C-alpha cells in the first residue's frame, strides 16, 4: 500500500467531520467575530472550505506562492452563503482526494515549498505538508470554528465522538 493510499481513511474522516461542522455555519452570523483581532465567522469558514484545495495543490505543484496576485483567491474569498461554502468545500475535497489517491510514494517524498512573495516560508516532503499544513491546519481551524459556533449557541455535530449537543 502506498503512503498516499494509507492517508485516505484519515483524509475521509477529517473531511466528513469538517463538512458536518460547515453545514452548521449560520449565514446571518457571518460577520460576527469574537475579538477585534479575530477573523469573522464567515472568513474562518471560508478558510476552512479552501484548505482541501491546498491538499490538491500540494500533490500537483512543486510549490505555492501565496504572495502572488494570481493566488489571492487562495487566501481571501468572501463569504456569500452556507450553500456556496459547502459546494466549495465539496469540490476541493473531491479534487484533493483524487490527487492524493493517485500520488506515488516518490511524489509524496519530493520536496514542496510554501512561499510568500518569493520568500520561502518552508520546504518539506509533500507527505509532511499534507499531514501538517493541510490536515493539522484544517483540524486546528475546525476547532476554532467549534468555539465560534458555541459562542453563537449553534449546536455542534460530533467529531471524534458525540458532542454535548449530539447526546
């Protein structure tokens, strides 16, 4: 079994948990933020919906420069609706899964770089990027979103077991 194939069950589990949470994002609360320095609920949800795209780009490209104008849509996309959010997430998750499923062990071991306006932020093997920059990054922001939703009295779905709202 290839390394990429061994990641697919985890990928599927994390995507399903993330989608269940994104389904709960209330459009009327999109502009709410818990603190002036925090992202809005809508900005956080959009960021979370875009992270699977970064998984596909990690597999398909040797690097990603977030500081280039043509990549601005990877960083800042406006929240429009929960339906759009879910469609974006589903599309990106489907594309990332297909890219991951076809990745060879050689490709997973190849170096991948994140850049910002030409400056290298990090270079790691693709497998490490997928686990940290994509999956762990998603899990981190999903945790943030659960706090945002809890603060807005939105019932939370189960993630790794029942939530207080799913009992």
